[in-house]
């Protein structure tokens, strides 16, 4: 690998991380509509041209930051093929739940910055897609329609609701405890 390119990649990652930290902080202070590129760039200690090298505008940054978070969730979920989950679903749940406190500031800011349903809806869509795709047949949840579809909706909404409530309570329990609870609730719900 070209060492100049590697250094450039590291600089880009550091710059984007500074922009993301500044963006998260500003979202915690004011509505998205009131954030300007100038104040974001000043807070991140970069020039506006650097911001525009990565994002079209504040809304594009919001979209990209939100997508990066969802990509992290997808990467965790994708590491667990159906064969692995036959041994139990707690490991994937623990990893998914651990991502929320790791990104607590960003999640809180995203939830306050726009309708809270958007982030959780996108997470629900991701879980729905994996349950119907990769993990299909792992558990007898689908069964006969429409009952099977209602079971899936209950499972996905319940898992996302558990995440939402845990976050709202300031992560009172550790990710492992919550994952164990989620596993019990999910498995009892699909039996």
C-alpha cells in the first residue's frame, strides 16, 4: 500500500471524526436547521472547503452520519449467519446492544434532531430484512400468514423498543444483561 495514501486516508478519517464530534455536539445544543456549515467547521477546527469535500450540506452530513451508524449495525448483524445463530441469539444481541452506548452521544443527538422514528424505523427495517432473508427458517416465526407477519412485527418492534427504552433510561443495565432479557423475550415470543 502506498504510505502517502494511507496517511491521507488516516487524515480523512480523523477529519471526518472531528466533523462528526462537532456535529454531535451542535445537535445536542440546537435544532439541525440552526446549524451552519461555518460554525460546524469552526467547532471541528477545519475550513469550510474541507467540510464541502465530504458533504454537500448539513442535511447530507446528517444522512451520511446516520447511514454510517446503521452500517455499523448491519456489519454486526452480518457477522452472524443463520448457522451461528442456531447456537443462540444472545451474542448478536450483545454486540448490537453494545453499539448504542458506544455511540450514545450521536444516537441522542440524532433522536433529538429529527423525528425520533426515522433512526429506529431504519433499524427496524434492517432487522426485518435480516430476519426474512439471511435468518429465515432459523426459528418457526413466520408460520401461516397473516399471523406469522404479526409475529415478525412484534419481534422487531419489541427489540427496537427495548433498545429505545434502554437508551432513554441512560443504559442502566449493561449490554449483556439487556441482551439476555431480549433473548428470553424473543424466544418465548416465537414459541
